[in-house]
């Protein structure tokens, strides 16, 4: 499950649930939660009061990167530099 939330001191809450930050924008961060359904409900309830912007929860999932970083471009660029 991916959650896009308003960034403040929410990294601490994410750490408690063993979630990881996968993207950071100017006014939001995207965290990845891999857990049983009960923990997912719990973190959503905990973060709801801070403003969840988007949730994607099943199969192959994606959210827009707020940072604007294109990792595919960076991978290609790294290969060009090595050559």
C-alpha cells in the first residue's frame, strides 16, 4: 500500500509502523506500508487526522512523484556516464 500524506513529523509515525519513505516533495511525502490488513487500517486511522492525499492499495500500484525525480532517467544517465 502506498500513502501520500502531508509532510511534517509524520516520519516518526511511519517508523513505528515500519513503513518507509519512498518519495519526498515540498509539501508531502509518500510512504510504503507492507503489513497485515490490521496494521494498514491502524496506520491509515493514525495518519488520517494529518491529511492523507491519496491511497493505492492493491496489485501493481503507483502514485505521482511529488519530487519530480525520474528514476528511469537517472538510471539511463548513470549508464551513459560509465560508457
